[in-house]
């Protein structure tokens, strides 16, 4: 969740300017549509979570993030690729919100659920702060978000790998 929150924090504060920096003139609309797709992500992944492994769904969510940011890197050459970002990123942020408590419950049960969600919430706040500052510093130093996007792609890969390593505690 910490890794995801870095992504979320950076994008939440810088999304419109990031999309504009790739030459998309209607960045406000595209960001609004991404947030709309997050609602669909919540519903869709909520339905899937009743039938599939939550761990697998979180892994798929990391792949969606990777695809979304991968597509944004090529927007300057092809404006249609902004839809890859809008759809994939939007679905992913909605999915994370839905899947996180379900995965925690699956792995650790409900006995310490509130305590664990509280700790995860702290990691979210720290991650959002780090992401927001990181994106801003990168832009200030380079007048470009390109490095930030590459870092986010790396975080998505790391998040997918960490997700695959998650397992139920022995006791």
C-alpha cells in the first residue's frame, strides 16, 4: 500500500499538469474520466473478488497501473494513448480501494483487522506525502515529469513482485 500511495500521491497532485505536459489539451476532462473509471474499478473488482483470489486481483491491479503509465509515456506521439492511461489507471485506483481491506481480511482474519488497517492507513498518508513531494521536486528540477513516470513504472513492477510474495502468516 505504501508503494501504491506514492503513485496515488504523486498523481493526485500533479495529474492534470502531467497529462498536459504530454500535449493533451483536455487534461482536466481526461483526469475526470480517470476518476470516473475508478468507480467502475471498485464495482468490477468488487464483483471479481467474490469469485477470484484477492492476491491475484491486486497483482492484476499493479499490471493495470503499469499499463496506464506505460501508455502515458507515448501520448506525445499518439493522443489516443491518453485513453490507456484514463482507463487502466482509473480502474486500478478503484480496484485498490476495494481490494485492500479484502486482502487484509483474507490474509490476517478479522481479529486484528482494525489495527492492521490503521497501520496501512498510516503507510498511505506517508506514501501520498512522499509521492506528492517527489513528483513536484522532479518536475521542478527537470521541467518534465518523465523521470517521475519512469519511477512510478518501477514502483508498479516492485508492487507486483511484493504482491506475489505476500502469503498468510504461519500462525
